[in-house]
């Protein structure tokens, strides 16, 4: 494990502190970082919510959310850091409790985490300025999605940008906090064997799959207004595409990396009305079985009919010298057979086999980067099976399991990202131009769907999506991996 270096004393203010994200991800992440000794004395966590609640009631709710076994002394010291404040973001007269807690604390790092709807981002940013609660060493975290299209994203960026400098704004995408995603940069730029192969002459195509076994759950009201393209593709999958396709940055400096990512977004070929039918698939899950359990359709869970997609598959083209002619296939969906996120780099076959025709077909090499649930890297290659007689070729793999190699199970991505916020390091967060470029490209698909009246396709829960997602690859003599 990397050395645990404490952060400077801080006040972390979580708006939406009683919500699903805070309880399921943020507070457990903070608990683990506290247990590892990264929080110095005097650091505080201030949870903000609209509901009237005493601190003891909030801590009881928190204890249920953090269900792991807890050392009593550690739990007492952790909860001693926590405050709960009732506040209505739309009514500045309710801000006095928060202002009182922050009084006299201008010398510590002050970070605001907005785990709330994006329509409130600008309002809260202005609230800190107008109540004189903004400090020089302050940062603000914007949860995704930042807007629902290019125009709304630009409006939010303008509103928050009027109150905070760009280097104080941390637009979060938790995929960038995953250890395997960060290791993708090391794999590419820290190992001399891969970079010469990372080009169109050697690679046949790239696949990125982010599959979720679960349905929408208690996010269904929010999700029905968003859909899979806005919820997953515009941010998570676009970031993965950028990290795979980007050119080597001059350094690991935050802006150097982000400068290269924005070039990929600007090189993406738009998918308008003339291409959406051949290059996109949108689906919605129907009743089916996941892990042998019968589950309802999306519309049954929602309680009414809906045109919201829960599955998207896309064929992307990157119009630059490195990737011209090499397709990127991406897909994401709810109620898939398993929770599975993976990047697959499929290499081209050998140009000519020197082995006899009677031996097994030589499978092309494949590099798989597993993001979840088991993080690691696998290189598929061909070897001779041991023994006398004919050459018998056999596919084998070189496997690197991060958990087995390093002897630890990697922490949740939010643990890393919260620490980077407190340190003021924006490298793992998205810059304004990245967000807006990703939305600008995504908008062409949304407009193409509308103009072409592209219909939803049904797929049974527990399957890998609509059949047309496989046909999209079959038309160019490829297949999804694994299926």
C-alpha cells in the first residue's frame, strides 16, 4: 500500500448529507480514511440537510449506513468530528447555523461537497460568497451530472465560475478515482512495451463495457429524467475513452493530462441523425431473471410507461492519426447478467501462420483491463501446449490481480477523490472545457435520436442488452467480449 500521508486540518461541508450518495459512498469513505489516520486533529465533517434532525439521530442513521465492524474508540473519535446542520439552500435565512459553525475557522481548508441536484450548484456557490463564508483556500466539489446538455452545463459552469476560480472547482467522476483507471496511465506510459503497440497498425478495435447487475433502485425518479446516455456515457465512459486514446502528456501535471484528454473529445466524430441507426443502440430492460431471481421491468418499477433508455451501445470513431479507422465500441446498461467493467484492447491477428493447418487457430492477442469487481490486468496470448508430437497451440493468459499482488483490497474510489479534494489536487477531476466538450458531442446523439425517432429496444433483465447491440459489431466482423 502507498504511504498514508495526513491532510491539513479541514472543514468538509457535505450538502445532501442525508442522501443516498452521502450515506452509501461519502461517509463510509471518510470513515475509512479516518481509520487510516489521514485526518489530523481539528478536522471536521459538517453534514447539511433540509430535514430537522439532532446530531445524535444523524449519527444513528450513519451507524446503520456504515455497516462494517467498528472499533469503539475509532468510532467515537470519528463521530466527534461530525456535525449536522439543517439548511434550506433556497432560503439564505436558514444559513445562520452553518455560518456559526464556520466562524473563526478561516485558517483551515474549507471544502464544499455538493451531493445534490445540479440546479442548486450555482445557488449554493453564491450563498457562500454573499454570506462571506468564502475563504482563500477553499474548494467546491460538483457531483455529476453537471447539467443535462451543453447549454445547462455551460450555465452551471458560469454560475459557479462567477464565485470560484477554475482551480477551486472539482467536477467529480468517481471512475477517475479507481485504482485500475489510474493504473491505465502507468500501464501505457510507464512500460516501454505497450506504447509502441498503442496505434492503428497493431490494434484492431477497442471495447469498453460498464455493466450493472442492479436496476435503478431509489434513484428511479432522478434516473427517468436522465437515462443511460447522460448518466453513464457522457461522463464515465467518455473519461475511459479519453484515457485509452489520449496522446502521451508531457508530464503528470494535472493540466498536461487534461489537455490531452480534451483533444480526444474534440476528435470524436459526431453521431448525428444520419449515423444513429447504424452506430447507436438504445434499450430498456423488461422482466427477466438476474442471479436466478425474477425482477420487474423498468416500467413496472417506475409505475408508468417511459421512453428512458437503461442501455446504450455506441460505435465511436476518433478522427486523428493514431486512431483513424479503428472503432471504439462502448456499452453500458442496468440489469445485466453481472456487475462487470472492463476495457479490452483487441490486437490484430498475426499476418501469416507458420504452423500447420491442422493445429488450433491462432487467436489474436487481447489486453483486458478489469475495473470491477476484481481489479487487474490480463494479457491473452498463444503458447504451445507441453508434450511431444505435433504443435498444439493453446490460448493462455498472463494475469495480474491487484488484490493478490499487493495483498490488499483496493479502497473505494471516493476515498481517493475526497483526499485529493482536501489536498487541492485537481488532476483526477474534470476541467470545464472537458465537461462542455463531452456534452457538445453527446448532444449530437440526443438530437439524432429525436430527429430519426429512434425507438427503444427491449431486452430481458439478466441479458447483455438488445440483440441489435451484437449485430452492430457483427456487421463489421467483431463480437462483444465476453458473451
